[in-house]
C-alpha cells in the first residue's frame, strides 16, 4: 500500500489574501488672479481665503499669478501690495504650505515677487504623497515660457506624477476663455512638446489662470494627453470678475489608489 504523504501545517502552502488598498485623499486649494491692490480685491481675498482653508483638511494652497496688482502705477505701490498679500496668506494659512506662480501684473516687479513669494519656477514634492507626486510651477508671465520653465518640463521623469501650474491658459480645443487671454498656438505646442513622451501620462492636471473665469476640460486636451485634466481658475479678486458670485477658488483633491492618482477640482465661492 502506498502511503499518502501529509504535509505538516508549516509546510502546507498558504493562501494569501489580496489586501484592498484604501484610497487616500489629499485636499488642496487653487486661487487665481486675486489682484490684491486693485479695487476691492484685498477685502475679497481676505474673505475667500479663510473660507477655503477652514473646510476639510487642506494640505496645500496654489496661488496662480496676478496675486497682486504690483505692476500698476509703474510699480510705485508694489511693495505695499506684495506685503498685504503675504501678510494675509501668512496669518490665514499658518503651517499650511503654499506656492505662488508669477502673473503678467507682477512681471515688471520680479525682484519683489521673489523677495516675498520665492522663485518664479521650480519643482517640489506635493504634500501628503511621500514624494510620488511632484508640484511644478512655471513662469509664462508675459505669454511665453521662460527657458528655465521649458527646461523643467524637458526633465520630467516618468517615475513620478505631476500637477503643473502657470498663469496663462493653454490654447486647448473648445476653450471658452477670451482669446486675448490664452497662449498662442505656437506657445501651447512648445509647452506640450517639451514634456518627454514617457512622462505625458503622468501629468495629472494643469492649472492655469488669467482668463477671469472658471473653465474645466477633463480629457484629451491635446494629442498625446488623453488623461490630463485642464483647469482655468482666474477670479479670486475684483479685477474683471463679475460681482454676481463668479469670484471664488477651486476646492481640489488628489486621490491615490494603488499605483495611480486622480485630481478633481470644483468651483467654490
């Protein structure tokens, strides 16, 4: 008679249950065109910013350019406007990190912009993502990308995901922003072409401003960019913004699940 071999409990194969990875969400806020120094913009900004960060658990704030009306009056009041903006941000945000892009109304006051708000372009880890998502801010203050900004795009690495911010909207198909406040087709092509092909699926979202309205396009924004979402957020102050509730900001989320990420953003007032 053949003896049946019985494996001891220790030697028996163990079935491993696959754990479901719980989605994790990082909340953030996007402001654009607060124009502190113009009309009633400072008061509007001081009202909107506390609302934006008091709900949920905001981990990061993006300011997308024309944060101040610094270039008005030949820049004579630029220092006052930057200080007003910075003092409001510091007192309201506390320990919440933030980054500001440069806009056209700040382009003639770059030394003061840098003094108060830091570099005009760069890359950093997006908070709450353990370095898996990078935040990239670019300088296209006068409607063309600075060489340093194009260099940043050319060095995007497909090991990471990206959220990108800059002031002027791209000229994507179907955009409803005033054509005079949108990048040229050539400059739009220059932007998209600079990103290495292997990293294009890793660009989660592009936030832009300058258009004095809110606009979203959630896919196929340009050939080769089927997954990237595109946003315009340009009414966080009194400059060319309608006084009927059009002023506001984006409440946004970055959600991770497994090895992927998703960005969503919705207008708030």
